[in-house]
C-alpha cells in the first residue's frame, strides 16, 4: 500500500531540500496493524509541520515493513517534527517493536521535488537505492 507524495508547501526558488528516507522492519508482522495506525498519525503530523515540503508512506503490513519519504527545508525543521508529540511519544512506544530502523538523508534542489502525487517515482527510486546501501550515518 502507498500514500502518494503530498506536497506540504512550495519551496523557495533556488533553495536546497533535505530529503529523508526511512525503512522500519518489525520483529513480528502481528504489530503491523497498530504500527500502520501510528504511521498514518505521523504522516498527518508531518504534513502540517513547519518546514515540511512533502511526505509519502509505503507499507507492506504482511511483511512487517514500512517506508517513509519526506522533504524538509532543513535539519532543524525535521528534528523539530521528530521531537514534537505525537511523533516523540509514538516512537518511544514502537521502538521495541522494530527489528531494524534505517534512515538516509541527502539534499536535492528544492525545485526538483515532486509537485503532485504522480511525480515521486524518481525520488522513491533514489530512496530505495540509498536504503539498500550500508548506512554511513548511525
């Protein structure tokens, strides 16, 4: 299942966007329904967060694997979202459920971000490629 890319704000021309991709693998797929509910709450929060430029979510509940893709004006905006509830509270709750959590960050010209639901295929392909590589940031 996928929640397509949703733009939250139009970036300023000539700026750079911070892109974050994440992948969560659960210890057991039995946690998938509750994890999915929490993921949807965090997706809604991200869309409304200051500095959010866009967000998308993919899930394979049967396999217990979830992915996020988001773009931000800068790290401060991303970390502000991560520290704000419900994100902070939910992450503490679900941390024991995860077998693996991978994160990748990179920058792209903000005007290269998808503008609509159909434009994120290239960004998702880049995210998948980066998540398949060993992490340099842990």
